[in-house]
């Protein structure tokens, strides 16, 4: 399946929420990692200090034993390109790599996979949990994959509806689960207070006046942009410029 938009992702989350689709309760084992291929979509819950006390399932982090490049951002998704590796003995590789080589040397030959991830905070009656989608595609197969609109095995995905206040994107830098208001108008995440150094002492204070937290606009207009570190500049310039895979 190809996940095209955040709406697609939320339909899949909703199907998992209603127990129409399974959630992955553990890390993949070695054999499952070797069989990762384009079109696979996994939903898993991140185990935290809060969720560990209330639910028995959860994963600290997703692992697939594949070497990935730097993340790329498109919309609310993160994309990772599979790295090529050259650690398979040539006398085994030969001129025609086979599935046997992948089994013997998992992750050693690039299959040109792209990993796509999306994370949300999910509102439950008893609290908030953090869910993730991890999907795999390739450039050569992405246009042939089913979507939530036409998957023959899961026809309910085309019409499934989800409440607008159930899923909140986890992007934005917050490391802790948001708190939701009791209003029916939807979620109202409350960010944690930001600590600033007081002007009159070395004591950290929370939520200081705007005078201490924001520089005057005229000052910012006159100030030249900071120069990047040479290593940062080199890393940015090394990124390939291309659009990400879509299955429209």
C-alpha cells in the first residue's frame, strides 16, 4: 500500500484504533526484517514512561536492520533513502544477485527502498499515546501500489471516517505527549513552558515577558544572517534535489 497524504495515514490509524487492522506490538524479528519490501505498511505504538504503565504493548524505537541516509521532509512525512553497501564478497555476489544473498547478508545490497514515516499523538478515553506509521516503497513499484481508495483486501479504508480531534501530528519538536482540552472543538495541545535565563540573575525562569524572549524586529532586519559551519554547509550541499515518491 502507498500512503499518499496525512489523510491516508489517519484512515489507517483509525482502522487500527477500531481494531480493523493490527498494530505491531513488538520489534520485527530477523526473518521479518529480511522480508521487508515495497508496499508494506506498519503501525506501531511508541512505548514511553507514561504508556508503559497503562498498556502492555509498545516499542521504544523502530528497527529494520537497513542502513538509511539522512531524513528528508515532505508535508508531515519523513523520508529516508536506503544506502548502498559493498560488503558482500564478490565470489558470492557474482553477476546476478539472488534472494539467497539477501538472506545470507541482510542489508548488504541496496534494494533502493525508501522508508516513509509519520507520527501522531492519539487521543484515547484514558489518555494520549504516540503512534507511528512506517511504510516502505521503491521508485519502480510505487505507482503500482494500492492506496486506501482501492485496496481489495481492505475496502473499508475508502470510506472510514475519523474524528478531527483524535490525531495530532507529533512533529514540532515536543518530546512529551500533548494535553487536550475538554472542549468539543478539538485538541488544544499545551506546549511545555520554555525556560529563559533571567536578565538580573543566573536563575532560569519560565514564560518570561516578551521583552526577554523576542528581539526587536528592526534589530533582526539589520542583522546579517549567521554563517553556517563549513561542515553544515557541506552536508546541506550534498543532499540530492528531487521530489519524493508519490503514488497519485
